[in-house]
């Protein structure tokens, strides 16, 4: 059950990441090396974090769901700030 919740949060994180990359925000344009071609670097990092969280959860670390939920919340706030032009 924990792995499924983390997976669902991961889908939301990928969607937020893609929305920020597609927004054309000047912050994204200023760091082409960080985001790479079509954001593959940042999406790869997102995948690595999701994979690690799912592996920890599958191996009996139930506390990882709180860490990943906090990470997802921080992603949501950052995406909101970028997408609403507050940054």
C-alpha cells in the first residue's frame, strides 16, 4: 500500500516537473545545463528519487512515505510559485 501511495505521488511530481519545464519560465531558460534537452536531467533525477523511495518502502521502511510526501509538497509549492509567476 505504501509503495502505491509513493507511486501516485511520483506521478504527480512528474506532471508538476513537466508543467514547469513546458511553462517557458525564464528561470528554466537560465539553467539549460541543469534541465538538459527537454528536461531529461531533471526528469532523470525525479525518477531516481522515486525509485529510491519505492525501494526503501518495499524493503520495510514505512517512514519513507513521510519523507517523500514532504518532498512532493515542496515540489508542489515550487511548481505553484513558478507557474503562477510569483518567482
